[in-house]
């Protein structure tokens, strides 16, 4: 609406409707602790559990194995060739 207020971020998250709808949440991140995030606008009972974004490479092995069908030997070769980094694999 062209006549509506333009709020700053702090005013947005202080709005009673935003608070009531739980649109600002905190999720536990493995390296930084509590990570503030935007809540899911679609509220479905017992299905709105948001998680922190994955760490770099956290799902690399799973994607290579389950989605692309790579064998464990192929994944090991990619690690040896430094195409992927072993410390990032799940």
C-alpha cells in the first residue's frame, strides 16, 4: 500500500502481530549457538521445526552417494584428489 508505514527492522520485530505469529525465532547452530531466523509464515501443527543452515560440505557425501549414486571408492578418490574435502563430509 503506498500509504503504509516503512518500518526499520527493529520496529518490524517489535510489532505485536509479528511477535504473536512467532515470525522471529532462534535455532541452535553448531558453531555460533543461537542463530536468529525468520519464522515460517505457514503454521502447521508439529511441522514447523526449522533448523540452522548446514555447514559447508555437511551433506556432500550423502548427496554424492544417495543422489548421484557415487560409490565409496569414487568418493575416496575425490577426497584424495582434493576435489572434495574430507573434513567437510558428514
